[in-house]
């Protein structure tokens, strides 16, 4: 099956800083999603982005399908951005394979 | 996007017992999925549940341990049977919306003592 790798595994930022999270995947994908898991365990949909670039406020994402990677950009980070960010991909099975996540801590 | 609810939100159970988790969606969906997230880990797919057919289980998960029902297009249940402390996890259901994007329920946090 598809392999999904995320980096870095952990990230500590000062409030206001920018960051880039990376997701590499081993096969062509039909679906690529980014999620934020908050401290209560809820998975929040950030982007559905099998290819191209999208922006939503301070967050943006780019997927380069031909090179099998996706990037999540967080600008002007806030303490509420803390949590775990997951990338997940689907090759057509219609079930997601998750990466191991990036744990982000934003300090005031 | 779909609105998904799960019951219970959390539970503490004794080893050897079983717990049934319910997943309710506010619209009809073809495919529903059940995932497990062990403490400090990522999410792992348990099975895919289609209405009117047997669930399809991933490697390492068996029907006797995790029986699933899918009686209609808006509802599914996952039972965790004969529980042990290793079953302590968050269990999440998800659905595929129009356009292939998946949405997740709030999860059921299970602790087995």
C-alpha cells in the first residue's frame, strides 16, 4: 500500500512565526487531505488537495502530484494552532492512509 | 460537508467486556470507515463499511474482534469485543462526501482497565 511520511515530527514555534510542514507519499493519489487534530482529539479538515494550491486565511497548501509531495504553510502562527497536523492520502481505495503527524507547539 | 455524531464520546470499560460505538451521519452516504488511534499514534483503518454488504477489514483486524453493522445509509456501529487494555484508543468513524473528501466524527475515547 501507499506510504505517507511527514516531517518534521515535532515543531516548536514562537507566536507570530511561520512554518512549513511536509508530506511525502509513495504512489499516485486520488485524494490528499490535511487535518488538524485539536487537544480534544477532534480531526478538523484543513484542505482537500490532491493537486494544486489552496489558501484559507493564514493557512495554505500545495500538492505537487508529479513529485509526490504536499506542503502545508502556516503563517503568523497563534497558540490555537497547536496540536497535531496529519496528512492522509488515498490511491483509489477510498480509504485514507495517514502519515505519522507533525506535533506543533506554538508558544506565546 | 457531512455532520457526524458518535456515541458514546468516552467510556471506561473492564477487560473482557464489549462496547458498541454508534456513528450517525446527517445525510445518506455510500461508504463509511472506522479508524483506530492508539495513544500517541496516528490513525489506522480498521474496516470499510458499505450498506448491504459485509464490512471489509484491514490486515490485523478481524470480524470476531471488531464486528461492524451498517443497516442503512446514515448509520453504522463498531463493537470492540472481549476488550483488553491494548484496546484503549480513540475510535473514529468517517464518511466520504461528494467529491471524495472525507470527514470524521468526534471520536470515542475508550479506556480499558
